[in-house]
């Protein structure tokens, strides 16, 4: 009797834990515009330079996994690549606030960044899912006329969404996290 119960428990556990991968789900978390809540005093122009990706998603565009069914899950793929997402988001945000310099010679600062973390994780609960995003970026601001005038800082932000089906919110959660980072970056640049 003990053997039968043990075999049933093993079979039940294996059936629950075995998941099948379905085709990847592509998301585009580029921030097209940032809120108007930022009050800029100085309007320093910024040229967006090189963005490098040192995050765990640097080898591929997979940034996480999501449950898509009872025993299925899919990879969440960033399209464009994470470093391109950050570069486009920075350019869009700076342009919408009038601080984007298209050329380094017209800029007050040259911004370069290293992407340290760019991921989505999902936690399954009985009736819902919790989708969490985490983005961490190391920024370097350089004066184009004085290469010794360099400022560096790191900004990390997280986001979260709880829903019955969190997969459809992946793009939004990541966009909000990126938008928060860019908002903090713009405030820091404006205070220089």
C-alpha cells in the first residue's frame, strides 16, 4: 500500500512540475514618451552615446519566462534588443522634453550607459500571477569639452503587476520601470 501511494505521489508531482515550452512571446518595451510631470529648470542638452549590455540577457534577447497555460510556458523576448530599447527610450524621452542633442558638438553632456539588469520574472499563485520587472543601469555623463569632468551613477528600479493573466502586461510593466529610471535620470541631469 505504501508503494502504491508513493508511486501516485511521484506521478502527481511529475505531472504538475513538467512544463512544455511554447513559442516565444515578443514584447517591445520602448518608452515612446515620458510623462509631463517633470519640471526642468536648466534644459541641459544630452547626446546619447553607446549603450552596452552586461545583463544576464546580453547573450540573447530572452528576458524572462511566463506561464501561458496549465502546463506551458513561453520565453519573453525583447524586440528590439535590451540595449536598443534603452537607447531609443532615452532619445524619445529627451526629445519630448527638449533636451536631446543629435550631435555631440551641440551637447552639454554625452551620456553612455551600461545595462546591468534587464529582466522579467513571474510568480504563479493559485488564482493569479505576479509579474515583476527589474532594470538597473549604470550611467556616465561626460562633458564634451572637458574629458576630466565625468559623473557616474547607477539607477535601479522595479515594477510589479498582479493579474489573472500577467503575460499581456509584460510590456507595460517593463515600460513603467524604464520610464521611472529615465525620469530620475532627467532630474539628476537637470540638477547639475
